[in-house]
C-alpha cells in the first residue's frame, strides 16, 4: 500500500515524455487502460515550469506603442501543454496570445499558434473554490506534444476610432493594459501512476472488495475488509486520496481499492436494475414505473488515465442533482492521438489545479475524438459532483468537455455518439429528458445576473449559459441531433 502513487510526491520533471504529434485516422475504438499506464514500477513524473513574461520591444515604431509582453526563444525542460495565466481571475485579457514550440530533440520549430484567451470554464462566483485566493485568470491550454523549446508573445488589442478635429477627422489608436502578473505555464503531464506494490512487496495492491447494493450483473462479493484504524492513519495523504477517489465508484466497480481502471458498460436491463439499487429511495413514481435511462457506457476512471490524486483537494463537493448537461470543448487543439488522451487529460488536470488554482479538474467528464469517455472531477461518476465548468451554472448540472478545438473542424461521429450515451445514462439517473427544458438559477456571469432563473435545454452548450464561443460552432450545431439520440437511448 505504501507504494501507491509514489509519484505524487514529486512535482517536477527532468525526463522526456516522447509523444508524437501526428494523429491516426479517427475511429470509435476503446482505449485499453493498460495502454495509458506505464509498466509496473515506472515513476510518474510531471511538473510545471512557470516563467514570468517581460515587455517586448515594439516591432513597428510607426504605430502608436502597443502593450506587448512575452519571452524570446529559449531552451526549457520537456513539456507537452502550454498556457498563460495572470493574477486576477476577473480580468479579461483583451488581446492575442501566441506561442511557438520546438519538438523535443530536434531543431524544428512550429508555426505561431494562438491560445484561446477567453477561458470561461470556472467555479461560480462566491463559492469557496472561487474565493480561495489561489485562482488565476488563464488562457485555455494548448497541447503541443513533447517539446523542449518555446517562444511566446502577448499583444494587447488595439482600439482604433475616428475623431473629429478642427483640421478634419483622424484615426486614434489606443490600447488597454495587459493583465498583471502574466506567466507562461509549461506543463509536463508526466506518466500514469505506477502499479502499487503489495505490502509484502509483490506487484499489485491488495483490493478491498465491496458488496454492491444489489448488482444483478455481478456475482455477490464479500463484505468490506476491516482494517485497523492505526494502519489507515499511517497511510500518506496521496494514498488516502487515491482510495477515496476509487471508493466513490465502488458501487459501480465492486471495489474501493485503487485498481479499477474502468467502469464497464452495461446493457439496458442491467442499467435499470443498478439504478434501482443506487437510487432506490430517491426515484420518482414515474421512474419506478418507467425508468427512462440509457445503458451505462464504458468510462475510464481517474486511475485509468493516471490522475495524481495528491494534486487535488481531498474532499468532495456535491450539488443536489443533475438537471442539465453543458457541453464544452477544451480548445486545446486537435494535434493529439487517442493513445495520448490520458496524457492530455493529466496535463489539463495539472493546469487547472497547479496553474489556475482550482481544487480539481473542472469538468465532470471528458470525451476524446475516438469517443472514449473519461471520469473528470473526483467524487463518483454516478453522483452529482459539483464542477467548475460553466460560470454561474455549476450547481445541479454536469460538464462534458470534448478534447480538442471544434470551431471550424467538425467533430467525429464517435464524439457526438459518446456525448449522447453519457448524457442518456447520467441524466436518466436523475429523471431528466435530454430533449426537454429545465430551469437553473444563475450564480452570476456575463450573460445572466445572479439569482435569475434561466430556462435552458437539458443538453446545452457552454455558450447557452455564458457569453463565449465554447463549444466551437461545429460541435454546438450538433447538439440538436445529440439530444434526439440521447432521448432515444433512454427509450423515449
């Protein structure tokens, strides 16, 4: 047990994470958890390089001075994800952020790439997570693959307006200030957590079996093993966190130990029986007569994608129920292969927690371009975990983020099908109709004031609750058919 997640003690990376940038043809294929975890005993390295930006000399002195900060080309330790943060999370960066990177071990530099400056995925105003004092403003992160060189420039947006003078009209150019405390964040996602060692030194951690509350799809399991209180008290915090994250899904996996790398798919009958077992005292009369719920999809757990549970806050926070699902895209680019999805998620997780100051990854679920579904924020995939994904509407909702950028690129059918399957199951647990409407009370944002009750689609895009371009238009326009598919999967 002592060997579990030993990597979470180390926070910097001194070794390469060799990941190709080329992507294979997209196909709806499951990723084996074994494919996203290294061999037993491998070190789970990972870390963040945080570099302050400095003023850059104006390149065009014929124009009025434009605020610009950045870093010239430089060698750095290996990283695969990049973003820019600043001090005040309520300050908007009006301007353009661009980076170019050098592929590790080569002299090849990329072209300039834009970072999405309006990263509106966030905890609600006034919540403990938002007011912790650790939260920063930030761009969306960008996946660049294994790199060891970087250059960045941040240029304030120029405001040009025409003014009338005694000598006629003239064009005046002004710029607003850039946010204070601009820093470049270079994230090495590290590798998955190593296989824990048994207490006697053998590979494979002991599992603590848990009897599900009536699980017809599995054989009866023995009662939980009692462990001495003094032994539990000796477990390092990261081990307890890993056990807690796994135990939150014990009703679905039958184990509260750290070895469950996925939650397997169920058919409709098994899913209905499981729902009666999980939510027996909470079901409405309608649900008891006709349980509209889609078959449970396969979900890769946090252990499956290699979450370092020592990074996040230990406690879980829940909302009352799940009335709506907000669909996002991560705006992190499409230059990843599906075998790299776990690395990308680990990078986003570290960026959300260590760079942006959140208590955990913001999304409740993530979907890669091959249609694989991943557990996001810890607390149990069947439970109403409070996320930090849609500013003002995190209560009584869940956030589903598609890995990639879908403003101009159409999402593969595997993506929209995965969203529909996930929504049909999770919304079905709470009696929500994917084709219906619901009311949510705004916690405050740039689209709806705090306290306003807003009528929304049960499956909405991020842009429906907040003035943003997320998810990208090509993904957003698919939500109508996604609602129809999810309702059909529920048997409606």
